[in-house]
C-alpha cells in the first residue's frame, strides 16, 4: 500500500489543494510543514492526529518541519465566538521551549522545528503591507469561514490579519527551505489557501496542501477533551494512566476509526483486531490495542506497562502492589484527608466529611458501601492500622459507586 493509499484508508485526507496529491505523496522526498501556536507549554492529544500523520509522511521519506508560532501566537488565531486573550512574550517563549522538546522526543530528533517570530521580528509594517498585503484582496479574506462567523460579533484588525501572517509563513518556508506542502487540521483550511494563493500570485509557483478531518468522540466532542479539560501529551501534565483510562473507555462505534488515525497498525492488523473485538466486545480488545499502541508510541513501552499495571491493580486485590506515587498520579484531583491513628473508621468518615453524620456512616457501612482498598468495611469500630495501608502510608476509600477519597498517614 502506498503512502497516499494508506492515508486514504485511514481517512486522513479531507480537503486537498493539489493538481495531483497522490503523485506528490508517493513521489520523491519533499519538505512539508504543519504549525501550531504556543498557547500552552505542551501539545494535547487533539494535536496528535496531525503529529502522527506527519510521522507517517516522515517514515515515507519526506522531511517534516514543525512551525511554532512565536509571532502568530502573540496575535491569536480567530476563534468562532470571541477574541483570544493576549499572552505575554515570556509565556510564549516558555511554551515554545516545552513544545520543541516534546516534538523532538516524539520524532526522535528527526523533525525540524522553526519559529515564525524569527522572520517576522525583522519585517516592518510598511514592507509587509507592500510586499505581502497587496496580493490578498479584503473580500477574499472576508469570505474565510472563521472570519465570516465573527463579523456579527466583531473581529479586531489584529485577528483579521492572522490569516495573512500564516499565509506569509508558507511563502517564507517555500523560499528559504523549499517547503512545497502544508498539512493541517481541517479548521486551518482558510489559512492554508491564503498561503497557496500568495505563493501563486507573488511567485507564480504551485504548492500543495491537504487537511485532516477533525477527530470527534461518540458525543460529537473534540477527541481528547475530558470533562472540559485537555489531555496533554506531556506525561507530567497528564499521566499515562489517565491517558490509558481515556483510551480504554473509547466508544465501540469510534474505536476502529481511532486505530486507523492514531496507530501504525497495518490494515490487516486492524482488521484482525476488530474481528476479535466484535467476537468478544466485553473484553474491549480494540480499546486495549489502541491504548497500547498510542501510549507506547508517545511515551514508550515502560510507561504503557506501568499504566496497564495500575489499571489492573487499582480495583483488585493487587492494589497493595502499587506505590503512593502510582495512586496519587492515577487518582489526580481526588479529595485527600489525613489519617488519625486514634480514630475509628466511623469517626474517620464523619470527621473528614466523607459522611454527613454517624447515622449516614452506619447506613453506608451496613450496606457494604464503604470500601477501603477494595475491601468492604464490616466493623465501624475498627481502626486503620499499618496492614491497611498501601506503601505504608496511603489508602483508597470508596463511598458508594463513584466517590473516592485518599487517606494519607503523613
């Protein structure tokens, strides 16, 4: 299967600007780029479809360049509803360093990273308007979808010129690095075509581009949004365990799509996984394959095995094999309380507001709905001694089906 056929099989080509994209992708090595603005010090897994698509092109011999928008990030890509908050130069620079390191790790140092601030900082306004602005018609810019949607609520001149700056990026990379193709998510189509038109009008040259479709979950939300928060690619911001849990809970209706988009499994391997999954869907075979491939590629096999171990142990009698760090990382954000050796379990529940009263605590205990390290509490007068602690200093308390608490001995 050629690169173009593989991308088509995986559903990774949506919009195309090329007279013959297949010939470009399957032909001699070229330089291509994709870009992101440094709005945070880590990319999130919503970016990962672009990253892994770029890795597919790199594996086929093409040269990947990631453009980090040190200049455009100071302006802000227009959002559909409101203007982005302006972030400081210092924050942008810090974010750029974080993203650079991340991309180098993901691409094993084989992706070139450039910063558009390096060329925009030396361009004066008059030169930019004369040499670039005169090639792009205002009516053309007004017809861009993202700009058109903001006209009723209002759009600032800074945001309005963003597409012109991004178009110039393509022109600059074409002239300085012979970049002949841009690859982005479908939300960047309007900005991509500005660059293509600028190169054609100013230089009379043809360049190429394609976009990838937006990846959604079963509810129509952006892939990687967990309770309104992004899942970060940086494992210090989002643990491999948390990522494992998100992936293992992927909906059956979407998991085949995710296997195609986010893994390097072949067509035959994906078909085999789905065949076995459909025979025993309760075993979540496809979701487990997704989690394994995704996390191993992103963080390494050791991190995947650690996440799998925590997942298996956290809700079984293997829980005592975990460490304090394992538990705190896995149950990030769960309420914590300090253990007191002089308190009975009943007093512990009431004094730490886990139960509102002694009566409520007794009702939960008698119903078997209070569990410590996965074992139901049967004696309200029992005390927490060392044999009930994990790693000699921590326990997990569960009230009912969904309420978790962490008790710490110090």
